[in-house]
C-alpha cells in the first residue's frame, strides 16, 4: 500500500511541476489533455507493478474477459437513460432543447472545438478514469479489506471503501497547496468532493465486483457524453446522478449473468 501511495504522490508532484515549468501556471486544456496520456501510462505502470509484486491477477479484481461485455452493456444502458433524464430536466426548466453529441461542451460558455473534445474524451475514458479505478478500487480498496479482516465482512468492506476514498483525496493535498497555492478553505471543499466520489465508485465496485464498470463510469463522470445541452448551471445534477448510479448497481447485481458474483466483503488482494 505504501509503495502505491508514495509512487502516486511523488509522480503527481513531479508531473505538475514539469507541466508548470514547461507550459506555465495555467496550461491550456489541450496541453492538460495531451499530458494525461504519458502521465496515465506512468500511473498505470505503478499500479501494475504493485499488483505484480503482490501476485494479484487482473482477473481476481474484476478485469476478466467475462466482465467486459456486461459492463459495456450496463454502461450503454446507463448512458441512454442518463440522456433521457437530462432531456426531461431541460423540458421541466422550459429551456431550449439543444441537441448534438457532447452538446454541453460545444455550447457557450465552454465552446470547445472537436479537437479538444476528442482529446478530453481519450484522456478521461482511456487514462484518467481507468487508472484511478485500477489503483484505488482494484488494488487499494481490496487491500484494505484484506488487511483489516475484523471478521465482519460488511464492516471491512465499508472501511475499505472509505479508506481508499480518503487516501485518494489526500494525495491531492501536496499539489493543491504547494504547487497550486490553493487556499485551505478551497482545499477542504475539493477533498470532500474527492472523498464523496471515491465512496460512490467504491460502493458500486463492492456491489458489482466489476472493475470495468467503475472505470467506465469514472471516465464518463469526468466528461459527460450528453446529446443535449442542459447548461452548466443544471448539470451535473448530483442527486440525479446518485439515483442513476444506485439503480445501475442494483440492476447489475440482480441481472448480470456470467460475471463474478463475489460477496462484497471478499477481497482478492492478500494481506
């Protein structure tokens, strides 16, 4: 655990320092998106090395071929329902219905080009979301559950979920304070959001035992593939998102066939 946390913390500091020195304190969205590719490769390598050192297979943490198909189907259904719900929110607000792929990002005030949208999509869906879930749900959450081993599986799972979420949140502190100069009040708010996000994805993972699923959801949550523009003031609506996440996890748990249906308290990472 220490190796993973130390590796991610050191790399975050080095990565942000390098970006700041080369492109300045406020790099463009294009630079940030492109830099996430080599940065994601480094982070993935750290996570895979830790898993390899501890003898943990990808299959044991929910990354087998059997899990991929059900995860893809579940996320496709989630996206369809998500877009229908957002259309309903727009109509309830009696706002103008603006339709188009990634409409939220193509409309003012963001008005991103297709190049920026493509870079952002690749960055979030292929690198940022998957690597963070591999490290903090696939490895750290399972590791904490195995190490705790109180004899109460639900308690171990709960503590593992919260512990992994808090650890991920705290990794941002050195960068936000030392490099970004963020005021303490903003840091606290930022950390609370990271913890809430980590707990949400950790719970979905514990219920479904499918790491592909939370990888996809994490990327989508960072860069919403909406076909209607609800406006930045209306989206993301976290209440709606949480309801949809809960519905997805429960339906997957009940309906998914041919996937690993492990008890949420079972941790494949040895202590």
